[in-house]
């Protein structure tokens, strides 16, 4: 496929993309798009999950979903700061892949890394036409903001790929508990019900062009 069929998906941490839009990543890859996943930072908790463990889990998960590339910016937490330096780094990624569409995290999320990443991605995507935000507020993530589902993707045929990808994250199954994947699937079921299908993922639109 040409560069025009390139899709960039940004996540602050490993597993963010899988939680929010793993089914959509798999669906787009199956449709022939070059889906490239960009991970901003790798958490490093010696007693629970290490940086290298998270990297390995993310690589395995991306293979399950059919992502063409998984790129790790490997920024330290102190480097996740909205400003010219971070936006320039995202600019470089966008110029490298020349994507048709960009996905990033929901700006209303309660996690500061998610918010800052999306501010930088939105700024760097100023000349692009199709930019969307996926919801990632599981687990936790309580916020005073309300996610506004505006675009739905039917993932009934790729839900199994999504759950298999999530199962790659042993560290998160331990940290988040045995109901973690069940809760994520439950939300997909709810989003599916909203559009009269079995499972779906929902997105907020930053910018989209049609016709």
C-alpha cells in the first residue's frame, strides 16, 4: 500500500491503544492499511512491571493486531510535557509516515500523560484531515468530562483479536485484576448496542473531511 494508506495510532503507554481501539486497529490492518503504533513512554516499576517487560508485551500485542510498526519514543515521565520540543518530536513522526489518518487518546481523560500526548498530537496534526480520539478510561479514569461518541466502528469480527492482544499484557492483568478484560469487552458491547451491532469502539472527532 502507498504512504497514503498509512495510519498512525498514538498511545502514551503500552496497552492504551489496545484498550481504546484494539478492534479497530485489527480491522484497519485487515482492510490493507499500514497501521503504525507509536508509544510515548514505557513505565518502569521494578516490583511490578519493568520497562522491558512492557516493551515485550506491546510488541507481542501489536503482532496479534496486525500492526505494521510499533515505535517506542521511550520518553521519560519528565519529558511528557506539552511544548515545542514534544510537538516537534510528533511532527517528525508524522512527516516520516505521512498518514492518511491519525488516532490519539481522549483529551478529557484523567491521566495527565494521555492529555499531554493528545495536545501534542493535535498540534502536530494541524495540516492533516482525519484526526480522531479513542476512549481509554478503563480502569479508573473518573473525570468531570464526558466522552462524546461521534464515530463508531463495528468490531464484532475483530473483538477476539482485541482480547487476545490485551491478554499479552500479563503485567496489567496482575495490576488491574481479573475483571480488567471483561470490563473492556463490556464497554465494547455497550458501544455495539448503541449502533445495533454486537461490539463496537467509539471515537471523538477532532477533524474529518468527507466529500
